């Protein structure tokens, strides 16, 4: 293994460990807060949990898209969805491109139609074609409508070629 590959692998593992620790901390605090019954308990609990998620969000948003995809793939479903909800909407389309075909459907299913449309909004036609098989026809049509005429034509041509 080259020195660069070794450093990259170590970085990925460090990032995964950091996010896992933040998730574990979030779960511990949630459990502790939930078990306490004080005046204004629900308000304090919501505030503390929001703070925990903000810390997780800040950490995730400093990572490269490929690192985020790696972390998501390494997580069990419930944690994957919690992490996915913390990803900036403008990064979600790129993460969907990076993540494995087996993990992608669960992330798409975790979004409502508007969130999915927003996530796909800035993607190039070639990238949209890569995701087309995982998208509903309504979402795909909506995203296509937002493209230029030339990009729509390119997307249609390449989709027909890939299907044929």
C-alpha cells in the first residue's frame, strides 16, 4: 500500500470514528435526557438534542463528499438516516452519486419529493442519468424540466443509449 493510500485510509477511519463517537454521544444524551423528569424537561431535552445534532452536522459538513458516502455506508440503517438528515441539502445530490448502489435507495426513501428535487437540482445531466433508475418518473420529469433544452436532449439521448 502506498503512503498516500495508507494516509487516505487512516483519514477515512478517523472520520468514521469521529462521527461514530458523536452519534454515540447523541444517543447517550438522548437516553439520559429522556429518563429525567423535571419542570420544562421537554424544552431542555429538545435544546440539548438539537445542540448534539448541530455538532454532528458541523463535523459532517467539513468532510469531503466521498468521505461522507463512506461513513453512511458503514452505518446501520437507523444511524445512516440520522446522519443523512444532517447533510446539507446542496451536498445530497453529490453524496447520492458517490454512495453505493445498495445504500442509495434507503437515502432516497428518507427524503420527501421536494427534498429529493432540491438535492438533484444542481446535478449535470450525465449524473442525473446515473441516478435515474432509483428515481420516480415524477421526480425525474421535474428535474428534467429544470434543465436547458440542450441538456434535456443530451439526457434523453444518453438514457436511451444506456437502456438500449
